[in-house]
C-alpha cells in the first residue's frame, strides 16, 4: 500500500489492538485514529482513551452504539427468525456491519486513507469488516495486520508490548481467560483453548452470563412480551427501548439458565470451528417472535419467510449485510411485519423457553369459531374438504393409474 498517512483502527484497548496501534505507526509511518464502540460488551470502554493517548493517538472516538445496534441490526435480523445452520443466533456476525459502517464514516470525517482491524486471517470477521467497508466506500484501503506481521502468538505480542512500553494492563496483572472471547449486547462467544478439541466439555466457570440449568431457580419465571410490527416494545407492560429490551431479556434468560450453545460451525473461509455461545435474550426472542407470527401472519407469507431465512442467515454470517440481496430480502421481511402486533407469554425454566400464550386484539387471524372442535354453527362446511382433497390427489391418482411406482 502506498500513500497511507492516516488510518482508522477498530480499537478495543486490549492486547492485540494496542500492539496494532504501535505497529501501524512504525510500519506505515502514519497517524492512527482509534475507534472504540460500546455495543454492550459489558466492559468499560472509556479506559481505551487513556491507553490510546499514551501511545500518541490524537483523534480518539469512543461511542455508545447500543441502541443503534439493537434497533437497526439485531431487531431486523430477528424479524426474519434468523438462525445459522439450525443453531447459531449470529451474535458476532450482526455486530460487524455497524462497526464497518462507523469505520468508514470516521475515515471520511478525519480524512483517513485506510481502515484497520484486529481480525485474524483464519476467521470470518476479516471478511465481514472488509466486505462492509468496500460496499460502503469502494476506494477505501484496508490494513489487516494479522495477514502481514509475524507476531503470531500471545508471547510475541507481549514481547512487542514490553519492547515498545505499551501499557496493556492484563499482560502481567490479571489472569486472562484461556479462550478468545467476543461480546456485545446480543451474545458472548468463546473459542480456542480446550474448545479446539470438539470432544472437550466446556468447564462451568467459562460461562459468564448464565447460571447452569441445574442451578437455575426451581420456580419458573413468566414474562409477557409486547410486539409492534415484529419488534418487542415492552416487557410485562413496561415500555423499553430496543437496547433496554435486550438487556432485560439477557438478565431474565441468564438467571434461568437459558442461552448456552456449543456448536461446530462452517466458517466462510472454509474450515470448521468449534465455539460456545451465550445468547440468553436472543434465545427467548426467537420462539416468542415465531409465536406472535403464528397468530398474525398469513400461512403463505410465513412459509415464504421460512423459505428465504436460510439464505438471509447465510448472507449475515458470511458478511453480506451491505449487499443488494440482503437489502431486498429485508424489504420483503419487513413488509410481512405490518400486522405482527400483540403479546406473547413465555415461561422460562431451567434452560428452557416455552411459549404458553399469545394474543393479538386487532391482527389475529385465529378464528375460534372456525377452528373449534365443538359445534361451529355452520362457520365451516366439512363437506368442502372432499373436493379439496380429490383435486389435490388428482395428479397422484393419474400417476398411479399409469403404473408409476412410489418405492
């Protein structure tokens, strides 16, 4: 790369990105702008300012993006009932488009020539950050140190810190988790360490947000979720902002042992990876949203959504949030949510989420007078079913008459 005078770095203040600040300054002889996003990772972000200042950084961005994150990214994803490979609620994937967007915006605001991130060359996040950046600013240059340097171990990174007097608190004073962790308001993930053996059972003290189902309360917790156009707007009648909704559900879910997941997933770069995730709020949101849709969505609309969801999930996982196909699918999904209004009652008990009630005063398509097993007073003519069945069986009967074998 040539002509790099200023770089915007996605900066956490941790070991890797602290090393990257100094490495960029030395390798590219450039000015570094740091950007630290608070997306609900549960850690204080303000200390990143002092660390950046200590390394000579003059332009420091620290932003609270929690509401934007949930409102504009998490909620739209849950309108689609999104789940990747049948299990993963995409907690890491959904945070990357927002960070990529702000990196590009800050680059424009500060006149930077490039952006940089601390994602490794083996993972999905490098793809997500960079696809987003290129979609939003085609000419942006991207510096990915893990694809360039030879600092490929924690020991080498720590040695670099010592040689360059980089202030990273936990290198000597705090016991570091053996796992690579990433957190935001939707989830926390764990990778590496003993988890690289898919047979290894994660130890209990690894989990941060939830009690084990065995240690959850012996009495269930009931909550009522209020929906407007597919989004939760209140819990137990109390109206909350999007970020407040997710934070409240995380607490309720975690207290009841809900949201733990241990999977082997297929990364976009081609390898399989084993990871553990805690997504308490999301694990409640998915079945609850499906429940209110079951009452308010037309059958074919619901089935159409189900048919496109795997593609939508794949786009998010692979980093194509800022793509025309995802935007087109989002418009379709959002159009189905106009009448997804009402309430869902959920029972939380020892790691399990059970929908126990749903209602919608104005948008329910459930007609008890038709569905009843009792006398329906002529609301439904059961004789109509005979012709319906015969017409749908016509092709099967014709094939059978012609000797078509089915086995």
